[in-house]
C-alpha cells in the first residue's frame, strides 16, 4: 500500500475500527471523522474531514464507483449485489424495544413494535471454477417515522418480508465462474426501493426483475444491468414504468504498465432508459454515455501526479492531484499535496429533471464548480506507539446548492419546489486532525483521534453545515485468537440541514458507543457475531423526512467453506 493512501486512510480506519456495520454500505453510521447524517440505509450525507468542498461523497461520480448503484442522483453501495466469499450466513437484529421481550411485560401500554434487519444467503465453493449464490436481505431501520405517509403511495406491503415498509428489500440468485485471470457472474432478482429525491420525497420503485452481469478478464472489467422498474403513487392513481440498461467498461493499466513512469487506464459508463406513464424524473434524450480516462505519472518514488477526465456532449468532470513524499527515516513519512476538482456536474450519469406536484425541478446547475485544496500529513512510529496527523486548506467556487421557491407540508412531510443551482462565491475551509495509537501484536490495539474544521462562506446556502469538530477512542482485542472485541466511543458536534425546510434542521452533537463481539471457531470455519450500535446517543432524526437513529442489536452466524 502506498504511503499516501495510508496517511489518508489511517484516521478513517481508526475512527470506526473493526466495529461491524449492520449491513455493507452502512459503515457511515459508526464513524465520526467528518459529518455523517443517516436518513436510511440507502441515503445519507457522507463527508470525510479533509475531503474539501461541501458536497457529500456519494453525490460525486468516479471510476472507483462503477459498480455502485445510482439511486436517483447519488452513488450507493446498498443494495449491494457484490457476490460474497464462499459461505452460508444468517443475520437478524432489531431496534431495542421490540416484541422480543414484550411477552414478559405486564403493563397494558406496551412499547410499539420496533423494526428488524433480516438477511440470509449462501455462496457455494467453486466446482471446476463454477459457483452459485443466493441472498435475501432488507433493513427496516430508519423506516418508522415516515411509514404512515409512504404507505399511501403503494398498494401492497412493498417488501419481500414483513409489513414495515422498509426503505429497501432485495432478493437475488445467480451463478459465476472464476479462475486465475477470470471472474464472471450473472445475478437476477427482485427489489423494492424508496429513492430520496431533490424535492425531499421518498419515491417507491419496484424492480421486477433486475439482472446484473459482471466480468473481469485480465485487465478488462465489464458490468451490464437491466432494470424493469415500476413507479407508483396509489393515492393519486399514478403509475409509470422505466426499462433501463446501464453498465460500464473499464480497461486498467496492467502490471507491466504499472512499472513505468506513465500509467493509463480508460473506459466508459452508460445509461439508456425507456419511460412510459408517470415516472418522477427524466434523463435528457433517454441516454447518457460518459467516456473517461485515468492518468498517473510517477517520475520518482517521491513524486507522482494523478488525473481523471470524464467528458461527453453534456458535462465534464476532472479530478487531479500532485503529491510529494520526501525521504524520511524508516517507519515514518510525510506527504505534501494539492488537488483540484472541476466540472459542470458532480454526477454526469444522473437524471436531469424531477417532476413534483406540477413543478419541474432542474437537477443541473448552470456554470461549473472549482475546488482547490492543499494538504499535508505525517505519520511516525516508535516501538508499539504511533502518531499521525493531517491538515488542509481548501477553497471552492460554484458549489452546488438548491434555490427554493416554496415549501409544501403533506402528512407531516416537508417537500420543496425550486432548482439545483450554485453558490457563485468562494467558500473556504481549514481542517486539522491528530491521532495516537498503541498496539500489542495482534492481541490489542487502541487509537485516540480528534479533528476540527472551520468553514467561512454564505452559510445560509449550504445544503448542510458540517460538524466543526469530533473525537473518538477505539480499541480492539483478539483473545486467544478466537474471541474478538471491538468498540468505539466517539463524539460529533452539531451539524445542520439548511435548505430542506423553512427552519434549519439542527442535528445535535452527541456521544455514541458501538461494539462488536465475535466468537470464532477457525477449525470449523464458524463465526458468531453480535453488534450493538448507537448506544448512549439520543434517538434523533438526522436527515429531513427521515426516521430516528436508534439503539439496535445485530447478530450473525456465518459458516465459511
């Protein structure tokens, strides 16, 4: 791993240690080295300290996200169709306060039912390179507060399991083939989704079916997906259908290329849609093709430059950086760098228009954004003690925002009319972070970390005013190489949503504790895991039209082959 990667990932990894996420893609709910505001398993504001700019990371497209899902206008890991390693597993859990213990309560007014997570799946070992897999999973958390309003949009239970109207529910099965330089798979299934839009609505979408094929052959990666999606608003007797093909092609720089001074990779991503009836968004000309190129120049082991260019007849996006790694004593390092992000749109693959209540919302802003950032980082170790830090200064012009025309309240939900626009003024930020760690072999590790950020600019037009400071303490134990304990205690200061309602939604800062306990039986390939999430913290709504982030317990049994 390059030292530059280590410096920028060490603090992030330390901040949430090895506490297991309730489901992949939800790691943001157990970290605070920045601003992470969760509205559902498929929608959150994720902004790592030191990333620069005001946008959420999931809003920005990049080649690294080619196999993530585009949910309305954001890239998302969930619902993940990434095939897992050969194993069989079952996972369940609840927000604490559920019927698990209600039979033991004698009072008449018992607590309301709390929502579960349900998952089961398997992937077989390879037989002459072939394998099969199947998975059913959904996460009902973050669904209760807005359920009464959402259920009026649909005419059935709208999930694979249960009646809680979860914000996603998925089922797929398929097969694959792998050998030394080949890895291919074909998966097909059914899926229920609630997409969070720029108007702040949750839009129900039923994929029946969704089919995805992947292939990695030598240095070539290909993805192709077909989605037959039904849209509906049962209360207004509206229905629509979108048939969509999307995918990507990417040729990576090979091993011989990687040894040279100049390294090139290239590819393209695409979408093509066919809409009928009432579909609540629109892609211009029903198609988009986005070619891209990645370039890396490394004249010496101490200096390198990287750039990514994506351009078509509608939009362009450029990300580039130059980094210097001066020679340092062994077990220490210093990094100095500068990066730039410029473009007409953060996600050129997303739809161009949204339709709400007779209004047409433009999802594209005129002009372009420019983000420039300078940063430095260091790390050093002495025996079993490590120390590191990083700092940065950034400035952004043309940051994306939303011009609100009016707000509408329906069923206690707040929606907005207007258009995506820009802040045509400079916004500046300065960040700092410091961490210290200690470890003893693979038996024990501990990290204490703290950071801050100060932003100056037109605060009233920020979509989100990020948290200004955070601190965390994480520890991991591995006892007798068979029992793992991981936990984190962390604090995040206030954050604020500014443009989703007439009055800002303030998300109060709080302390949180998360913990994972895992008993391993390596001889049998068996793992029993339990995780507590969001302990200590108040149950608060972290995003507009979202639901409370509550204390919950997740357990999993997994058998590897």
